[in-house]
């Protein structure tokens, strides 16, 4: 990417990250503030409704207690209980009792009022005649109403097929004798009105009571169907509340709509009070604020982009001029100079470039002169070195070749002496003759190896196509006796066709595999030859399971006449790997080895790819 769009992009990305960071911070801060405000409002509403509910219950307890303490009610109840059952006196007393308490029912304070006999638990008078004669001896409101005013928590009435609440109080004479239990059924619409009383203008706020059976006790505001009171509620907030907890949660409500829910457990009523508001409504101002921030950020980004483009161009124009000048200067226009127009850092950069250009032009002239002189010297030294190397190889070849004949004569006569005079002279003479024979034999071996080493460069054949699989086969044929004697096994992968001196490549494989057989371990020798394509060259490897050696000798073993073992341990002159290196280098490759003591060795060499 070019500098101008890159600077513009960096500036815009920085501005975008800054605006996004500030926007998210403001949005999250506003959202957290809205959440805190909503929770505080819901908690205040829950406390207000809890207090109103407790006051309503207390009012009902006081109301039933006042009714039970009314002298007229007590007098009527005493006459009713004292009259023989079924007698006209009992009927008159019953009618008088009902007339006394009827105003309380008609006024809506209680839906029904009944009088229960204190010993039998039978209803002996009621504003609803259908209740008379029924037995309530096991009802909590009867049992608790004997001792004092009592309000029973909401319960499901099978007879009414709905939730009901009862308030009860004892009817006692002046001498504290229990005449009966006065029971009033509460109007739950009043409790429903308390719970559904709204103080705000929210659209999704709601409040309701849930009993321990997970049933609605009051009608939710957002559901108009009364049948909802028969339906169970299994929300996270309700489950936590019915477990005896109070708190706040953001979760789905009974309509599967996500809401902020405040739940309070009312242990004295065994009810769960839930006050909630839809999450979408609670966070609506934050979303509106976020949209405003996004719009402002968009405008700010457009302005930032325009400023970024203008700033980038003001910066890149002189830089591009410097780049063009540097390119032209690099192409040889050494007289090129940049205009020095501004006094800022960019102008100083142009002046520095001009000073550098002048200095480089002067140095270039000097270097050209030095290069010409150096090139001439290199050519002279190269030619001299080539002549020296050729003379040295020629000398090594001639010396090795010419020394063979006199050495062969010395060796023959020393062997003849050893044959004719062994045992005829003293022991020292036999030992000296043996030393002479051994020395002549070693010298002949060294000369032969030196002659082979010099022939790599002096008598090499022209390069031609050479299938390395055939080359390897020829090397193995030459080593057949050694392979059979040592039970050696040589395997190979698919090998490529290369261009080189086939006879020297045979010698290369023969030396490497012969070394693997010579420096074998306790197990029979195993050798594997492979090659891989490395692009411009083939990389060959010859891996064995021999004795191996320390990696520190990895360079030394390729030096002529260098050995890692004595002649008594392993025979040889130490020239085989030097010949391998010279063959590989003649073909334009390189050779190296990887080994560890006791873990065998792997020799690698490369052969460049050439046209067939």
C-alpha cells in the first residue's frame, strides 16, 4: 500500500478506535446508570408495595377484631349459641346475627362472614346461606382464630376454584368465655389493586404475587385473561425467590421477554413479590444515545478522513519527491539534486539528501577507479592461481606416476630378501626386512591413492547423462565380495538422472558404501541411499548403522591423509573421503556428514541440475 493511503488509513483507524472507545464508554456508562436507576426504582416500588400489602393485611386483622368485639355481634352470637338448634329462637337469633354483620359485607370490607361453633367447628351462621352447616374444624383460620385475630395467607380454595384469604377473630363474652370464631373472606381485588398500583408511566412495568405453588396470586398487568391465575410460573427470578431469596436479575419473564426483575421473598405471607420492567424499555434511552453517538462519530470520521488525506498529502508529497530522486540517483543520475523549499524537517531531509548525493558522487568516482585497478589485479591473481593449481596437479600426477616404478623395484627386492633370508640371519635382520617390506607396501599404497586423487581433476571425463540408479548398481557390483563377506545390505529409493562423470560418481558411491562396510558396528552393515529434489539441485544421502564418530570431526575427515583411527584398528590411507569431496566439488556440489558415536553416520552431497 502506498504511503498516502496508508497514512490516511492509520489516521482513520486511530480516530475510529478512539471514537468507538469513547462511544462504548459513554454508552456503557449510560446503560449502567439506566440499569442502576431502573433497579432503584423497582426496588423502591417493591418496598412500597410490600409495606402497602402489610398495612392492608393489618387493616383486615383489625377489622375482623373490631367486628368480633362489637357488643351487638357478641349479644346476637350468644343468643344463637344458647338457643336450641332448629328452634324458632335459634332462627331468630341467626337472622339477627346476619343482620348485624351484613353491613360489613355490603360495604365490601369482607366478601363473606361466617360464625363457627367453638367446639364442633360447624358453621352456625353465614352471610352466604350455602356455608351454614359445613364443618371447618381443621381450617387454619378456625384453629388460630380461637386465640386471637388472625389473617391466613393466600391459599387455593377448592370450593371457590380460586385463591382466597381468610381473617378470623374469637367472639368472647365479658367473662372471656369463647362463644365462637368469626371468619371473614377477604376481597382479593383490593390486594390486586395494591400490587397493580402504578406510580410511573412505563409501558412494560408489572408487579404480581406468586405463592409457594408457583401460581399467580394477583393478576399480572400485562395479561388480561383471568385464567392466568391458574397457570404456574417457572422463571429464574420466581425460582430464586421461592427458594427464600431476594435480589435482582436480568432474565426472561413469564412472557419469555427479557426484563430487569426485582424479586422479594415475603416470609410472613409465604409469598414472592415480583416487580419488573422490560429490558428494552429500560435501556431505550441508552440505545437512542448510542444512535446519536454513532451519528456524531460518523460525521467526525468524515471530517477526520478529509483531514487525514490533506495531512498525508502534505507529508507524502516531499517524501515521494525524495523517493523519485533517490531512484533516479540510484540509476546513475549522480548530478541530481532536490529542491530545498521548506524550512521544516522535510526541507532538512532534502538538504541532507543533496549533501549525501554530492558525497556519494565523489565516492563513486573514487570507487570506479579503485574497482578498475582491483579487477585487473584479480584477473592477474586468478590466472596465476589457475596456473599454480594446474602445475600442482600435474606435478602430483607425474610424481605419483614416476615414483611407482622405482618403488615397485624396492618393494620387489625387499620382498625377495624377506623370502630368501627369513630365518637365515638373526632376529634383528628379519625384523628390519619386515619393516622395509611394510614401509614399501605402505608407500606404494599412498602413491596409488595420491595418483587416484590427482586423476580426479587431471583425467576426468566430460559430463553426460548418468542415471544414478545404474551408477549405484555398478558401485555395488565392484563391492560384491565385501558385501557378501560382511552380510551387508544396501537399499535405495528412486534415484534421479543427473549430468556428470559416471565413472567418478561410481567411485563416489563405492568409497562411501565401502566406508560404511569398513567402519561397521556389531550388527551386519545396513546402508540406505536416497535423493530428494531441492529445487536447483539434488541432495543425496548415504545412511549407515556403523560406529559413527563425534560431530567435531565432521570437517577433518574430508582432509587428505586425515584419519580418526590407527592403522592397526582400521586399514587405509585416509584419502577416500578427500577423493569424494574432490569429485563432488568438480561436479559443482558440496558434501557434509552428520553422525553421533555409536549411532551410525549419514553422508550428504549435492549435484546441481543441468540440461541433459
